[in-house]
């Protein structure tokens, strides 16, 4: 947006052209009760003073650039290779609009196609769309797809799925006849499979699970897909894409739909967004994918080219026949994820995943040795884990460590009342051993 300074002479000329003497005359037609009064806004200022004020305001924030952060819970601090910003900062990408005109959008369409190909391979699925807004919207769209596909009215959702994802699913289904039912977690912090069996009735459209789950635990879903499919439902998995460099993919677990948040793939945290929702399915569900899908074909001269294809979007077909009314995708962030995956490669992705496991496991083992702390769930973890405090409240711990410029973790009581005495602590590949030890010493002191 251009900055257009307006002088008093300019104002008077405009008012004269409008046939009024002042601004009050201009708005006289607006009823008195609808006018805002006494706004007490400061007068305009120059660019230098404005820049100084904004800098002072931003200095009041704490970021992971200055603080030592062990926060997770869906958005994570990861190393972002410089090549990503170099590519996505090119004007042909960051200024590109929606690629309806294929002959003028080959570059954008190709990057989306490459993204789709890599997400499909990473998740072990057949088809990926061009991305959704974020992990929460992708998961909710998966629930709607299952409800439409099966003609049933109930979705089972693991309580260990991200709480905000569960809330988003309920928001999507608000006012409908669809039921969203939570499946509890067991004493190990994982899906309670006995409870699942009792809930799998002939009105269930899908089961939605997560691994790693919100508590950081890597789950074993051996046999779950068969139980779900035998009940005539779809199996939906929400995953951290970075973890797939090390652990089984949704396709290997027998999932029908794989969704999740792609922020870990080279996208900064940015105050919690924007994110990147990935969405991949088995080929049987191809025609029911929400959002965009890019395909590769040949032009009339036999050259490779790309185009939007198999569209079930509400902008392309009659609204009542659309698979979803989600209208767009996060193409620039999908490009960032594509560059990250291409730059890291299979071996690089595996190494980063291993670093994440090592950091979180080392931190969990050392904190568990401190009197006053314990680890309630003992399974394999990725990125994060639950730490229970027997003496100090999580709020007190967070406040005391924040005074030392350390973000201690996420208080779990807001999401799980039974874990009100616990923190979700995260350690990624960005943490050195010295930083991990500094946090351990700080936690030992506060205990």
C-alpha cells in the first residue's frame, strides 16, 4: 500500500468539490447516535518518530531470539535453512495470486505439484491437495469428508488430539446433526483401545487420532485400522510431518486420510501463524478432497505442463455439490515446506527427527531425576513430554523461569483438568546441550 500524505490544502479542495465546508458537514447525514465521539486520537506524526515508537513497542515482547524456549504444543522452534527465505522472497512467488490462468501460472502450479508429491510420499498416501489453512482446518475438513463419504453422523476423536483441533472440528459441525465423541486416553497417555471398541458402532464415520499425540507420545496403532474399517468407518491420522523422517507413516498404519500442521517444515512460529495444513488421502477418496489439486499433463505441443484439475471446490462447481467450501490454500507456505523437504532430503529429515528425539529424551531423563518432578507417561516421545510437578504449581514455575528469560513450557491444566499440575515441555534440534543443562539447573533451583 502506498503512503499518500494529505495536506490541509488537499483536504480543503476535496471538501470544496463535495460542496461542504468541513468534515462535520460531510458526515451530518449520519444519525447522531451512530457517530463515534471523543476518540481522543493522537495527531499524525512523521515516519522517523513512528518507526521509533513501533521499535519501542516491539522491544516489550519476548521472542525465542532472546529467550530460551521450551514451548511446544503445536508450533515449534526449528532451524530454518536460509535457502527457504531466499526462494519464497522472489517476487514471482510472494506476489502470485490464485493460479486460475494456467498458461500464466506454470511456476506456481509446478511448485504446488512438487509439494503435493512430497507430502504424498512423506505420509505414505496416494494423493495430496495443495494445502489447507492450518492443521486444525485440515483435520476438520477430514472429519467432514468422512461424514459425507460414509453417510453417517458420528466422529470419534482421540482426546490426545490437539485440543484446538478438537474444538475446530466441533465448530465446523456446530448446528448440524453430527456428533463428535471423545475417546479417552489410558494410564499411559495413549488412545484407550478398550474404550474405542465399545464406541465403534454402525453410526461412526471416522476415528481421528494423533501420533505423536498432544502429550508428545508416539502411539502404536497396530490393528486399529482393521477395527475401524471393519466397523465401516475411515481411519484419520494427524501427524507431525517432521516425525515421519523416523516413525511409521499414516499409510503404513493403514490410514485413509493423513492431516497435520506443516509449520515444522521450514516455517517460522510468527506469533502462532500463519500455518500450513497438509491433507493427503488414499486414491479412493480422490474426488472428495477439499480445496485445490494440481495435476501434471501435456500441452498441445507435447510439453509437460501443470493445471488445476479434478476440482470439487465451491468456486468451480455448483455450491450444493461441492465437497467443501474452503476456498484457498497457503501456496507460499507450501512452497516453503517444499524447499525445506527438497533441501533436507530423506537423510536430512531423518537426522533432524533423531536430534529432536535425543533432545527431548535427554531433557526428560534429567528432569525426572529432580526431586519434586516426575514423568507420568513413560512411552517414546517426539519433541515434547509431560512433566508433573509435585511441589510447585506450573504457573509458579513458568513465572519464575520467565524472569530468567526462559519459557518453561505449556501449562496443561487449561486443556486437561486432570493434568493441572503438569507442564508440556518441548526440546527440538535448536537446543544445545549447554542450553538443555541451563534449563535443568533452573528447574532444579525452582523445585
